């Protein structure tokens, strides 16, 4: 059967620089970058302690895909800030490389006939999963870091399962193509290509994959120009993204970070994800009638904020880091240690604590923390930050702050702590 007109015809693709060598250069970058993305994403999932009951589990029925889960540590305090910062920044930086790789292999997507054998069908299926998975993961990830929630379900569930589909296709693709990648990279000198301008650019020899144009057009850009364009794009994205994870003065360079998330100046003037108003918290809900309930082995104990302030106060220097990739520098928090509150509840060896918020029921209005998080002396029910009362947006009258904990699990507007064994 003859090929349909348009992109299915070999003569449709005429770029003289497209070929196995250029495709392999982009592929080599992704061969290093994609596994780092997957590992840091898996660590982000583990940091949420998703096996602590349905409250923390954003991916029901994960089954064997949760085989690697472990007790997320509290040391070092900047661990989640590092792993998630790398995940988000690297994901954004790789966007030009992914687009360039897709451009370099686009003739393969329009092969005719679509399937020629069982082996070819497997390769085509892995390619479909690879391209579809890459587009899905990068698009949903970028939408999430922009706080643009248009997903048909939970971002965590969609991104988690999408990541496993993508990495499975990636592994199959690497197994099928690694030998060709090595041979293609050895076929030309990188230094030689970097010294070759447009006038000296010639098509690669014909290849079995059909990437090289059968009727190449005159070159308008050299391969070094294509590499420079992609590299400059990635560098520019790094410059306008990394500052949201590094924090401090570099935050001003994070042009792609969500804006309007810093509530003014002063001790409480650092990054937040959602304001009190955005989640339905009013000043009246945390006013003079607010009480903290502490549940444990004995009778329920109820404290006013004044009573909590009269107890021994502890302090810790801790950042906040969120799944969207942004983080604060260390803030000075003070309040009561969770370990001390566990002792008050009669369960000094509590294995977990259910933290419930004044926030109306919904995602993240409650969370479960592990025993190692309770026992860390820097884990606090914070009442002050940087020497002043918490602002309403930062969780007044009391919030959780735990080292290396994803920001969304540092529950704000706490109303009840239930220590359990």
C-alpha cells in the first residue's frame, strides 16, 4: 500500500542536519537526565509517607509500584528542598532537549506502513508510550509548578502512574536503541561538528532508521547552531527557574515561579502556597475561642494559645519546601516540641500522630506524621516565626514545622493532635 501524502512520504522531511548523530547527542543528555528525574520524583513521593493510611496516600491501589517506600528521614533538614528542587529545576531545563529530540525523530512517528513485524510493533508501541509519557509528565509537571490545577483528578495520582508508564517505555527504548546510540556518537566528532559552520554542513549518510532526509534542502543552520540553540534555551530556563528552589536573593531571578505568593515584608513576609482566604480560613475561626485538643493515652487535654505559650518553648531553624519546587530559606520557628506534646498525651513513644486543621475538610486538611518525625527535637508545633506571632496566612494560631517534610504536610491552623501507637 502506497504511503499517504504529506508527512508519511519520506521526501516530506528535508532538514539536512537531522540524522542519527544529532538524535544521539540529544538522547545522551536525556539518558543522564531522565533517570535523575525519575529517582527524585520517586523520593518526593516517598517523602509524603503515603503508606500512613488513606490521609497521606494520594495514589490508591499502587500495589507493587510502592515497593520502595521507606520511613522518610528528618536529617538533613534540607533534604526535601534539595531533592524536589533538583526534580523541578531539571524537569524545566530538559524541556528544550525533549522538544529537540522529538523534532529529530519525527519522521519515525510517521513511518509507513506503521507496523512491519512483531519486533517493529514492540518498538512502535514503546515509542508511542515514550512520546506520550514524556508529553504527559512534562506538561502536568509544569502546570503543577505554576499552581494551575486543571487536572481531571489528583495531580499526585496522575503524575505517579504516568511516571511509571514513561519510565517503562524509556527502559525498553534504551534497550532497543543503546547500541545504535553508541555507534552513532562514534560516527562523528563532536569537536568537528562544533567547528563546522552552515557552509560546511552536509547530511549524514543514509541510515536504516530513515532519519536522514532522502532529498535534503540546503542548510540554513549548522548542527552546532542547533546544539547552541537548545543549550541556550536550557540555560535560560535554568536562570529563570532555579532561584525559586535556591531562595534568598536568587528568588528575584525566578521569573517562571508563581508570583503573588509572598505576603508583604517583615518577619512573616516569606513564601506561601495558599492564603488563608483561599482555603476558607477566617480570623473568626482561629480567634479567642480557638483551642488545641491533644489526644493520647489518657483523657483529652485542651489548651488555649495562652496556655501553650506558658509551656516551655523550643526553637528551630528550618526551611519550607514544596512539591512545586519553591522553597524558603531557613526561618526561625519557636513553639512546642511534638515530642513534648506526645509526652503530655501519655504516649512518649508514639509511632505516629494525626494532625487535623481548622481548614474545612478536603485534601491536606489533615495529615499523619511518623514516629521519627515526632521525636526529632526540631519538629515543632510552631506558635511564632522570626520572633513574632504567625500570620494568618502562615497558620496562626499554630502550625506544624518538621525538618525535611514536604511543605503541604506542615499543616497550618492546627486544632487537634492525636498521638497513637
